């Protein structure tokens, strides 16, 4: 059960982190075009 909880937490953190990285990169790339 602990292993499942750990892998679930890691996958959620990775998803949130990648979302924020994409958002940050997108914001940096589009700063001039705005």
C-alpha cells in the first residue's frame, strides 16, 4: 500500500511539475508577441 501511495504521489508531482514547466516556457516564449 505504501508503495502504491508513493508512486501515485510521484506521478502527481511529475504531472504538476511538467504542467508548470510548460506554462512557464510558454509564458517566456510568448512574452514578446503579447
